[in-house]
């Protein structure tokens, strides 16, 4: 069953404090984006990759040259105004023979291999699966006056991660329906949920962090060093 990894790296990432999109910030000795690309490059379950970048970067010769050594990359696509527009642009470039699509945030440098393989198995059995972690903090709903409106029961709450994995036909149908209804989705599972189709939860990893703030880069460097020491 052919699987294509769609790497979402079209965001601007201004919260890191400069004009360089965060996916191109250097973590240790290479761009942040390269870490997840390397993980999927060496996963035999992944047959091809498509990278979605900001439009100006997608056309940049140097960026294309830097990514050329990843043999599984079959296309580099320009993103859109919203994340779901960027995903749609990537989906349009998916190889015809692809049966399953794995979508991953390019600013999550450490996709957990064991957990991703398990999620692939679940998606191939049920059609849709995402990595997620049970929420352990107490979650409050706040109002405009900053007063607590309610406390949610956390026993059934999960924090969604990527990769999120879907049967290609199912994911395309979800996004097409969303476009017709002018829906906004904050993740890809929501597009499939909008079809009324069940999406399975697969246990993720606390090390599968998303880089948002400068402090996250320091945390990622610590995770990288710890993983490197485990391999030494």
C-alpha cells in the first residue's frame, strides 16, 4: 500500500522573532525542517514525500537544491493563505498510485517512529488515525472578562499531534466537502470528522513537540542531545 508523506512547512512562524520562517531556523547543525524529512526518508513504510513551503521559498533555487538529497521528495509545492489551503495544494500533487496520505507538521522535528508505525497500521485498518496524547492538565474555559466559565472533564480530552494518516480518497472527500461548505479546519482530522467518519486515536509521544516559541528551540536541542547520547 503506497503511502505519501505530506510535509506542511508553509507557515511564516513570526513568533520566533525574525523574518526567517521557523522551519528554516537551524537546530544544531541543520534546518529544523530537515529533521522530520530525514525521519521519513529512512522509514520504509513511506514511499514518497511532498513538501509544502511558503510560495517564495517553494520557487527558491537554493531551497530546492538543499532538499535535493532527499530521494523520496517527488514535489515541492507552494502553500496557500490558510493551512487547509496549503494542504489542498499538496493533495493535488499526490502521486496517483498513493493509497494513504501521512500529514506532518514540518516544525515537529522528532516524529516518533514506533508510534507512527502503529498509527499507520491503525489507519490501514480503519481508514483514519492520528497521533495524540491524553491531556493531563486541568482545562478551563475562559470568558471575555478572564473569568473561568467552566472546567472541562479531562478524562476524554486528547491533544492532537501529527502525523495524521488517512486513506487518500477519504481525505480528498473531506476537504472537498469542507470547501463546498466554506468550513475552516484547524487540523486534517477535522475534515474527515466533518464527513461523519470516525478517526482513531493512536498514542503519540511527549517528545513530538511543535516549535512555536524561541524557548521551544532550546527544548528541541535538549531532546536532540538526549537522543544522540542514547545512540552513542
